[in-house]
């Protein structure tokens, strides 16, 4: 081997060694990633026009802190999927949606998204038909998709606040039910924050 070749090899080796050490040290100093801290968001502060909701299961992605905030304590999860027959679905019928219910502390938080796509025309009809017996539409309610509708329903000793809205082609609904002993203003506020958590869990995460 010539003197020139040996000299070049030694030079390359001396260059690689400090680089390798530098990379190793830098790697040791990189902090471990931390899980995002849940921060409740008022519905009025949430831009629902930019959310793209998936017509797919999402309940496992709802932050536990959001459930606890909505219910005032821990909740037990019951989930169902498209084509399943679940007792949690009204009438025990076959579901054409992906949804879940969290129950606990004398309250219940629900959310579901239709499995079939929904057009804007169909969404407008759904919004118009949302107020059932014992329900009133909340005037001036914050938007939850476009179009959207908010209702407050009272049945016996229970009051339910809900939002329904169209996100892309996904019709998403969220509800919060509690005894009438709680003030309606507080229930509306907590329901709005619950709906934001639901929309975030069900949304496509930007790449």
C-alpha cells in the first residue's frame, strides 16, 4: 500500500471518530417525548370548519381527562360499531354508526358518527329534525360543523345538551346528560367542551 493511500485512510478515520462521538452525545441529550397534556377547549374557541372527521371508530382516542371533566368523575365505556346490534343504541337496533357512551357520577356522555356519508342537503334536513319532543333549539349556539344544531332536552329528572353537525361528509353527534339539579349554563359549557374533545378524537390528524 502506498504512503499516499495510507495517509488518506488515516485522515478519513480521524474525521469519522469525532463525528460518531458527537452524534452519540447529541442523542444522549435528546429529551424523551412526552404525552400531550389535555386542555379543555370551549366550543366557541374551536374552529370546527377546519376539522375533517373520519367515519370510523374513535372512542379509544377520546382523552380520559375529557371524559372525567364531562362527567365529573370516571366513566365506564360502552362502544358500538357499524352493523352491530347494541343495547346502547336506541331501540336495540342495528347501528349504522360508530359510537360510544361513557357513564358515571350520575351523568352520561355520548358521541357517534354516521357510517354512511352525509350530503349537505341531508345534513340540513337532519339539523331541522333534531329538536324532538321535550327539546328546544339553542339560539346563538357555537358552530359544530357546517351546518350544525344544538339542542337542550328535558325528560323527567334528566337534562341532555347536544350538538350535531357536518364535518366534510361525516355527521357527528355528541351529548351530555345529567340530572336537572345542575344548572343548565354549566351543563351547556361542559357539553361544549366534551364535543370539542370528541371532534378532535374523531378528526384526521394532519400529516
